[in-house]
C-alpha cells in the first residue's frame, strides 16, 4: 500500500496524518506491506494498537494519529 504522510511536531505533541492517496502538502513515505507498516507504527509509539490502526487505514484510506510527547 502506497502511503503519503504529513507530520506536524510541537514540543508537547505530534500530529501524523497518513493517506493512501496523493494529497497536497503530504510527502510520499513509501510502499508498505503489513509488516513494514507495523514496524513504522511501533516506532511512532510503542503502546499503539497496531492491528486496529492498520485495519482503519485500509478501510478508510487515511489515518490521523495524535501522539503526546512525554518528557
């Protein structure tokens, strides 16, 4: 599955938007299979529900993640 990404970071959080179609303002991330996508999501946050988020991305064609930075 081809994936495009928008990644907005601040000191307290990170907003990551993944899209399965070319979208203005997004950059091409790559062609991912399930294993590669699983590894990518776990790099973002270790406690993320990988299976649920992969299913959502496949079903809707996009996925928005809000990650809080813990310091």
